C-alpha cells in the first residue's frame, strides 16, 4: 500500500475532527494523541508504517480529508423483508451511526416521535459532545400543542431542553378549499452538512422495528449541505419557528 493509499484509508476510518487534530499535531511535531485507545492504536500503526515519510504526512492527510468530504456516495437503506435485490439494513442503525458521526451540527426532521429510547440516548450523547442539535417536529393542526408536548416528552428532558425544537406555524401553512392545512411531513437527518439520510420512516418504534421503510444515505457532495441551507432559509423566512429548547445554530 502506498502512502497516499494509507492516508485515504485512515481518513475513512477516523472521524474528520480527529484527522484534523492529527494534522495539526503532525505539523507542530507533537506526539499524536487520540481520545480513546482504539483510535490511538490505529494512528500509532499508521505512523509506524509511514515512519520514513512522516514529514510529508500532514499535507497528504489534508488532501485525503478534502477528497473524502467532496466525494458523494449514495446507497439505499431498506428496512423490511429480505430480498435478493437490496440487502435489508436497519433504519435505526443508520440513524444511530449518522448521529455518532456528527461533530458540530445535527439536523433531524420527523412528522412524529414515539418510543425511540436508543435514538434519544444517541442524541443526548451528541449534545454532550457539544453538537448543535435542531429537530423539526410535525403535528396535526387541530391538536398541535398536545402533539408537540407529547413529542417533547418522548425526547426526554435533556434533548427537549437543550436542542432547538422547530415547528411549521399553522398560520404559515397553505390550505385547501375545505380549510385543511399542510403538514410538516419531511423525514430526514443531516450531520455536519456532509452526511444526509432521506427516509420514509418517522422516528417511531413501528417505523424503526416493524414497517417497510426505504431511504437513501448520501455521503459527501453538495446535497447534505443543501438540505441544511434549506432549513436555514425556512428559519430565516419564518416558515419554521422555534417552539422550545436551545439556541438555533
């Protein structure tokens, strides 16, 4: 394996923030220190294998990290009966992995939230890492307040008070000839404007454990950032408004 290939492999295995930290440490000549033994062992192995070119590793890792972040891949995420066409993959596991990969900002949208304790635990841990979390909640207009309160309860105290909870206000929604208002029906998650998951699944026990659900996981490219910019624009225009929780970032 060439040094360039080794650098590409390392940046695929480590979170981007740790690669950035390693680059800085290599540039100043410090002994690289990682936050846990698993990552430390992987970095130590990498440095041993590339000892002859250590002085060249920082810029090569920088190029490899930029390449990773610019490259776009897409894969289907199918939850349901096994088929020979698309392998079954748990929607909940994809969401948990995406949340764990968030380093700075995490955007979640769901029409409903019900009995998803493992996801709530991952969200709590992301807040503990300093990730800015915003969750767009859906509701039916005729009992909007009760639905929002129920979803806040399902998210638990830590998430409900520290995340920014957003809602499409009733007065901003289009209506049909009978007066029925539109719904916030988007189901998506975006980590750091670089990983996006678009899915048919709400954040509910049924969707994550029993339903047929289909989604697309997108890594890199422009689409994840475009989704975050869409939410930003809806906030700026007032189409989405903060109903509870922390500061929107």
